[in-house]
C-alpha cells in the first residue's frame, strides 16, 4: 500500500549520526524505508554526526539541533541547550505532522516522547538498544521512563533480553516487541584474498588471527580479553595476533600498558576507528565480543556473516545470535579463564572452528539480514497506523 506509506511521515529521533551501533543501524534502515515510500526524517538531539551527509544523500532529511555538540547535555549550560533543542523539536513535530515518531536511546526518548504526546502524534514508538544498567546511576531517568511507557503505542527491544527487562518495567505485552538488528550481509561475504589482506596489515600468512570490533570502553571487556590471552599464550601458536578495531573512549593507554605488562603487547594491535571492518574480518580466523553488557551487537552479526566462529559473552542478545558450540562459543562475562579456554579451543581445532564459522554465516543469512530487519519495521509501521497490536505484527518477535 504505497499511498498509505507516502501519506505517513516518519520522524526518527536519536542523539546523532556519529559512528556507533545505533547510529549505523539507523543509517542502514532509514534510506531503505525511504525507498519503500515512507517520508523519513531524522532529528538529531545532540549533533548531526559524520554519517549525516551520506544518509541525507540517500533520501533522509537530517535535522540538526539549534545548539550542537556531542556532550551538550553536560555542564552549566545544559538546561538552556535542552530547552532549545526541545523547542525546535516541538516546532518540527507541529510543522511536519509526522504520523509516526520513533525514538532511539534514553535521552532522545526523554526529550521527544512528551512532545510527541503533547503534539498528538498518532503513533509513538520507543526502541531500547541496551540493557537498563544505566538506570541504576540515573534513578530520575528511570522514573521518567516508567512514566512515559504507558503513553507509547509500541516499545521495542533489539533482543529478547532487553524486551524481558521492559516487561518487568510494566510494558504491556500487546505493545512490546523485538526487532533484531540487521546487517547488509553482502558487505561481509565477498571472497577476498586473505593473504593479501594480511600482507597489508603486516601479518604472516599462517598466523592465527582474532578480531574484536568494539570501542575501547571498560564495559566492552578488553581488559578481560588481554588477561585471557596472556593466560593461554602457551596454548596458542607462536605467531598469533588479535586486531582490536574501535574508537578510544579513554582507556586505550591503560589497555596497551596492561598488554605490555603481561608480555603480549606485540600480539595485540590497537587499530583505532576503522572504515575497513569487512577487510579486517576477512583477514581473521575468529571473532570476539566480550562485553559486560550488550543489547544486540551488529559486530557479532557481521563476524558471523564473514564466516568467523564467534566467541562472545553471555550478555544481552549475544546468546540469541551465537548458538554455543554450533556457530561459536558463549562464555560468562568477566571471566578471563573461561574466555581464554574458548580461544584456546578454537586454536586447537581449526577444522571445527571453520565449521562453526560456516554455520554462523548460514544463521546470519537466515535471521539477521538488513532486508529482514527493514521488512519488520515496514510491517510494524503499516500495522500500527491501522491500529493493530504489536503482537500481531511481528510474528515470532513479540514477547
């Protein structure tokens, strides 16, 4: 029903289009929804970000806040900045009259949800992307979120773990659903010359190579990984490397110092933020995501799509993506001993590891493609504007 789509503007609200999991997810889904006929716009509460121009070129109207800055909500001027961005967002809602307002991340939810209610937007959706651990440090934010939940048409998690938390917060089952992240799998399934990729990275052709794609932030578990690798180095081939791709959020020097202190600094390459993640995955033998907390990670799906056996911690949606012993190995969080044992297990049996990687690639194609993800959003939006409950619109994805 393209006409109904065309007469139903969708306004997304998030922090920015800087590079990060939620931001990359939106950068993938919004242009595809626009191509299906939805008039799509995005309001950035904090700053437009580096992906804004690319997304705008693909048919999405990206709206900047009146006072930008990635940390505008901190400091003495925060109340003024908050008031300014809320006022502009209210004018956008009044002028553009979006039929659907879809909010991603906690702060945009707190800013946009009251405005969506006050301006009588018919369909109001909140998507939570991470477990609610942040609420322990922000009790006021928790109370505000709980007060806003009943006013939402639909509330989504990107994993069953997150949806389960939302259920405990009192979200009614008929308004609660799950849409897993989707990845453009063709970017990660090209046949490349592994030897050439390794040569470009200065890695020996026969080396054992692991890769972790995660910003250097304490909760991502890099310190656990370094301790795990140090503990099992005698069980690994002499020539092994772990590539760590991700922005340094403040603990990079500490991690490098820890690796040097434990005698494995030469084996770990801190690469910083990278745009060639598919090439890094193609160059690797196994993938890692060892977070203490997680929503549903694109990095895990991307590693699976590239045919890597994944070693992940049992947090958030990781166990929903990786089937332990079949497509990779799932270990407890904050447990370097278990993590090291899993890595050593893959190193000891390359044939079994490669089989897990092939199974993971099949699972990624079947369940976690960007096409399946966008189709779920499309079905959800169409159903909600027709007044149908979430549980009827996301078969197998409701809670």
